[in-house]
C-alpha cells in the first residue's frame, strides 16, 4: 500500500474508537463520586473529559507508531493500523500522538490550576506512561505490564483525579468506582492481547496474555468483568440506587460469551466494543444513581 493514501475514516480507525469508553467511563464514575461528595462541577468534569479523550487517542496513535516501526503489526487480525499498513508515514502518526498529548496537557494544566497545582506532575506521568507503553527502547507494554498500567491510569488515577478536581477529596465510593472502572478497562486491554497472542509471540511482544497463556487469560478476563458486579453491590451501601448499574450485566455477559467459548482471532474483535460499551453503561448508570441518591 502506498503512503499518504489515508482518509479521515482511516485516521478515525487508527484512533481506535472502540477504546474511547476507557476515557469516558472514568470521568462519569469520578463525577458520580463527586456528586456523592456533594461537590460536582460540570465545567471541571468537561475539562477532565477532554484530558481523558486526548490521552486515549494519543496513546492509540503512539501504539500504532511504536508497534508499526517494530513490525509488531505486520501480521495481525485486528482493525487497520496506520503505520503497519503503510497508509501513513510513521512520523505523521507520531506527530498525531504528540498533538493529542499536547491537547491533554493544556486541558490538564487548566484543570490542575483550578484545583491543585501538583496534579500537573501526575498529568505529566500519565503522558509519559502513555508514550512508554509501547514506545522507547524498553516499553513496559512488552513486559506484561499493560493491564496494570490501564488499571492505574484509566482506573485509579482517572476516576479519583476526576473526583478530586471537583470535590477536593477522594471518598470510599470514588475508590470503589475507580477499582470497577479500572478492572473493566484492563479487561478490554486483556481481550485485545488475547486475540493477538499468536502474532505477539512471533514478534517478541510479551504481553500479560502471552505470559498467562490462552486459558488463564480467559479466566482473568471473566474475573475482571465480575469485579464490576462486586463493586456495584458494595457501592449500594451508599444508596440502593447504585444497583441500577447491574443493567450493564447483560451486555457484559454477551461480551464474555465468545471469550468463555474459546473464540480466537477476528472472532474476538466484537468483544472489545461490547466490553467497552458495558463499562460505559455501568459508569453512566452509577452516575445516574448518585444523582438520584
């Protein structure tokens, strides 16, 4: 394929929309916790959403670039990659990642100055974490730490950060919601790596799925999804309305079926979107529950 033939649709695909729930859900959950605290701020929630969306798009382009130049994407069953397919010169994909990180940085600085200046340092760590996931000489995403990073950055940091910028504190509800979102986010990343076990092994990319193997990876995926149900029941101690979030269970059940039944390769692609949508429904329902409570 020749370079410079990418369309706007190709760039959108490269931004991996099926992962965007990983950015929206923590903001919804963090704002839900702020509502519980009694100090929700819609303007700050919007800024947090800009930060999260810019980060997820930035990390997706960064992964596209880094995996592409390493040859990891030369033979894969997932959606199109800009660099690996030859549609876009690698440097342009890297610049798109940096532009996204810049947007996240600017919005993050504004949000930090409105709440606590030291959050700028945490924001900087998030950007570094996004780049070195697959970038640099020794990416931690190639050392089985991808799911841990997703749990920390798109779970604990994103949810509790969103709550703190609005409330000036973090609550037990916020912590539980952070664990719930982090587990679901990690499950999305895990099933993506489950699909790519054969090609990642061949390319020397040691993901957690490669380390655990096919069967244990599937068990861990189901366990991570079940965490959201446990969290829902626990949060209901703050208000019975939290049980509304169990509405996400049927969607998560449908998402998990192919994993439990042993689906492989392209058969696992729909699982990413379904799990992401289940996470989004779960976080939105929790937000509504806190408003009702």
